[in-house]
């Protein structure tokens, strides 16, 4: 890596996000070549929407942020990052869902708990954004479990050459209905005995989420080695969330037992993604148990 200014930005990013110092090696070996590939293959006359899927704690936000730095600083490629997490319905709206459809929908995360209409409008607006036009991007505070007011949303200056749309189920397909019959974990067995919740979630994937993911032209996948890693990684993420939450506000972070229950909401679809996406995604970055990328695979564009 020869660009001293870019090197300084990476060093600052690593320190700010409390990443290990050797993370710079991951950037050099995997992130820089990926950014170069994206810049080489992106359309020159329109916005390119890239999806990024990965289980909780796999590093989607980190990868997206670093790609944005490289694409903008090295290639003058204006890049917007949209997180599915920032499209969560406000807590009050999820409470209504839990009272009118099923109690488990109070917990954020699964299909059905996002504002898909807002997401569809947002992606469409980014594709039409002209030079010097501004668009505010929604932000969600996980520590308070609620959407931030619009005054705290991020301002993006157009145009958007690339949009990275990241999330744990971005680009995921609905599960075969017959596969929903038997519960997959304790949460489903005890709190969704009749299967209404998981069938509702699956129906959302088949309908509104299918529309939300339709503009994605390229899908990247951060591949965890297996589902068992995800608890530890998600617990690390929760501890960071506590640190980064705005001071002066009551937080709604979870303890480790809460995390264990929380990830059960995502287990069924996550296991399907781990099984299917290594063969379906356009770019696969495989992780080991220590959270390090160990290989990358690019399909022919």
C-alpha cells in the first residue's frame, strides 16, 4: 500500500472502531482488490446497487465503510451505504405489529420488522440523485432500539455511483413452506408453537422484501464458517454498540443470555443463507473462526 493519505485513513478507522492492528493486512489483501474490481466493473452512466449479505457480526458494516473510503478516495466513486438495520420500524410500530399480528414481531430484525416502503423509496431516490443534490439517509440507534429523529440522519451528496446495501438477509430468498413445519430451535418450539410467526416472516420475504431486493445487481456474501460462531460475534457487536451509543440516553442493550435468545430469531434463515449463498452470490469472502477472511471467490461478471 503506497498511498500515505489512504494509509492514515485506514489507521484512523482501525483505531476508531477498535479493530486489531493487523486488520490493515485484510484491507490490503482483500478490501483493496475488491474495491478495484467494483470500480472496474461498475456501469459508468447509472447507479450500481450492490447487496452485501452476512450473518450477524460477520463484519458487513466494516467492509461497507472501508469500501466507501477506498472507492471515494482512490477512484472518485461516490458511494452510499445503506444498512437494512437502519430501515427498522420504530419501536412503537413494532409494538403494534406484536399486538395485531404476533408477539415475536416486537423484536427487531426479521423480515416484517423493516420499513420496506422507505427502503424502496430510498434506493430509487439514490438512483435518481444528481450532482450536488442532497438526500438524508435514515439511521437507527440499536442501543435505544429506535429510529433516530430526522435531524440525526446522515446527509448524502449526489450523485451515487455505487450503493452498498448491507444486511443479514439482503438478497435472501423465501424458504420452502414445507420446511417451516418443524421448529428449528427453542424459541420457535416454545414461542411459535403454531408456526404463525415464521410463516408470516417467510411471506414477507416472498412479497415486500422481494421488491426491496429487486434493484440489487451484484450480491456479495460474507461467509461465516458455521452458525455456532455467530453468538460470539454478535456478543462482541453488542458490546461495541454500548460503547458507541450516544451519551446521555438510556440504552437497551442485551446481556449474553439475551443475545443467545435474540439470534434464535434469525437462525432459520441464516442457516439457509449459509447453505445456499456460497453458490448463489457473485462474490464470496469466507471467514474462519477467528473472524479473519481466508479466501475470496469472484464469479464471472
